[in-house]
């Protein structure tokens, strides 16, 4: 394993992911000074008070100066804007990575926004879900979690090695794939379920809000991720909308078939589809 | 609290609910002999071996004879057929109840099928979810769970009191409501989420089955109930199809709006809808 250490780290977005990243780095002795950037000064000062970051700034044009490693951990919709702001501050040889749930075109856009003296490698740690914010920060968040790294034909091999070693040092299992492939996969297994969880809650509210008093464990499980940050998921869904619309259309076809079976009281077809899903879901294990 | 004891109990369907009911009754000293009925003799013998039931039968025309309490805990689609079969076996004053997730017309149908000498009161313990079968049986399953009891204008007051006392003695919190109201509520908060969980799993399988390897905690939570018994949920969905189709239509409207916002890159509307759902879901607490 490549031994890594970053004298100075800048983290943009000190929420669940950003704060957990800092705690994970510090607890493993992988960094010196950590600078925290965000819009909310109160949140930043709370992070500093708790020793999660060592200095703070709300100025996107000043963040990242002299840093060896910069992590984008704000909602993905702000990545391009922020990269434009801090690009010129980046020092020679700085490595930029991110924790965004969308890759695809965004990776190529960030590559272009970063000056040649710095290097960007996209990453997506598969961690967190319905919890958000500083208070949920956890130094072990990335331990045993998967981290998808999305190099392109433009990626600097040394920077790729550094970013791979970094996430591995935080305990993550690394999977490398093309940015476009990442977005097709996560549209299906993550972005669709989030969108649907939000839609189910609103459906009950539209039907009769008092019905929510009768929800059981099934409803709670199915809609748990509807408690996820609406800003984060707004950005993810908008940015991956082409893949998401494709998978929504496949979902609609499945739901339309179910509706047709219900209207026709076609027990056999309904049972066949339920059984197919059950077998696949059981294959994923109980958790 | 009314003190209750049933000399002889018959349980139709010795799966998660039926077996847990028997264990709960026995462990609280609420019954003498328990007869188990099912289609699968092997399952029944295993239940007898483990002391969950004391005698077994696979004959629907013979079950319930001389029993003071009869519980229907098979998939709801079989209730009417079974009631027709055992109706004439019921003894004077026998109380029939059930654990079905569908009430509505079924309650009135069962009232008609039972001879005047016996009394039927519908019940729906809100327990279990993705687990099923004898092996998951638990004497504490109904403890602190809600149990909806659905009396009608035809219900015998003594039988209603007995059934209420019974579920209360098993530790459940009793809610009484009209059978039709029950079905409208549970179409929203239970039957829709189950149908959708099955549809999400099949959607990923239709898109690319290998994507399932990338599912995280959010997908696992959202689809946990897709591991539920396909036979049970086939029956529930078919029997409550009118209410379920109504709520699917409301869900479709929500999903269509989301799709429209995605196509238009309308972040504000998407965020507003996500925020509404998030606030409601957070109101239900973390579990």
C-alpha cells in the first residue's frame, strides 16, 4: 500500500461526508492542517470547536490555497461553480477529488476547469443515507464501505494512485469504473429508490395525511431515505436526469404491468412478478 | 381487563403469524390445546415437534371442531374457501378471528359464511414484514404492536369484547375501525410500499441484473419488504385492488410530476417536493 500523508487538506462542505472524511483522516494520522469551507459560518465554527477542522473560510475564491488535497463534499450541483472559483488558487501538484454521487459529464467538466498544474480524480464513497450534517459525522463512515473511483483517459496515473491509496487508507473497498457507467448503475440502485421514497411519502400525504399515523415497519423501511437531504438529492437527480428518466420509464412499465394484473385480478402473473423480485431481494441478504 | 382462557384453539396457517400467535398464547397461559391446520403436513409436524401446536390436520372440513377460538392466519385469499369448509364444524359460541391484512368486503363475507351459533370479529395485527414461516416465529411478535379490530354493525358485543381482550392480552395496542376504512389506510401505508418494493427490484433486474451488486443501504432499506411472501402479498394486493389502484394512481401523479421537473431541470419544484416528503418522514422518527 502506498504510504500517504497530506500536509494541508481543504474540505468543501462540512456536512456528514466532509466532516467524517476529516475525522477519518485525522484519526489515522493521514493529514496535518484541515481547512473547512462552507456557506454557513456557524456550522463551520461548530466544526472548528469540535476539532473537526483547524481553520475555516466561506470564500470560494480563497479556499484550497497551498493545500495538497482538496475534497469536494458539497451538494454536487455546486461542484462546477466552486471549481471555477478556487481553480486559480490550487498549488502545483495539488490533488482534487470529490464525494459526489454523480460522475458522468461532471468528471470531464471538472477535469477541464482544473489548471494543468493540479490533478482531479473523481470518487464516490458509498456511505451515508438518511442521516446528514455535522452531528452525524463518524470517523469510521468509510470503513468497509465501497468507494467507486472514476478515472478517465485524461487521468494522471500518479494522482489516480494517490486517490486510490487515500480511500483505501480510510478503509474503503475500491471499485474503478468509467464515469458514465457509474451514473447508469447508480440511477438504478440509488437515485430511483430515493426519488420513489419521496414520492411514496407525498402519495400518502395527498391521500390522507392522517394515514401516516398507521405506518408500520415496512413503510418506515421503504421510506427511510426520504429523510435524506432534499438539496443533495435535488442536485443528484437533476444532474443524472437522463439516466434517471430512463430507469423511471422502466419502473413505470413494471408498475403498469402490476396495475393491469390487479385490474384483471390476474393472481398468477402478479405472483410470478412478486416471486421474481423476492428471489432477487433474498439474494442480497437480510440487511 | 377481561380475563380470558380458551380450552381449545384452532390456528389455520402455521407460518410466522400463526406460529407466533400460538407461542404467544401458550407462553401467557391463555389456552389449553392448540390445533394447527395447513396444506403442508411436513411444516405442521415440525410445528408439533417444537411444541408450537399440540395436534395437526390438513383437512379443512375437520378443523375447528370443538374449538373455542379459531384463528385464520393463512394468506387472505383462502379465507372464504376455508370458512365455507369448516363453518359447519364450529361449535356453539365459538369465536372466529383472523390476522388478515385485508378487511373490507371480506369481513362481511366471513360474517355471512359463519353459522349464527358462532361469532366472527376481524382483526389485523400489524406485525411481521419481510420474514415469514415457522422459523421466524416469536412469542413476543404482537407485544407493543398495533392490532386493528374491525367490528361491523353485525358484530356480537361479547365476541368483540373477547377478541379485543385476546389481542390486548398478547400485548397489542388495540385500534377499532370500520373494515372499509382499514382497507383505504393500508392500501396507502402498506400495500403500495410492498408493490413498489417488488417493482423496484424488478426494474433493476430489467435494466441490468449485475447492477444489483452495487446496491447500498438505501436500496436495501427501500426493498427489504420485497423479500416478503409472494403468495401472501399476491392475495392482499388482489383483494384490496380497488383501493390499491386508487393509490397507485396518486403515486403515478407524483412520479409524473417528478419526471416533468427532471425533464425541465426544474430544481426548485423538485426540491420543494423532496423537502415536503423529508419533513413528513422525519416526523415519523428514525426507525
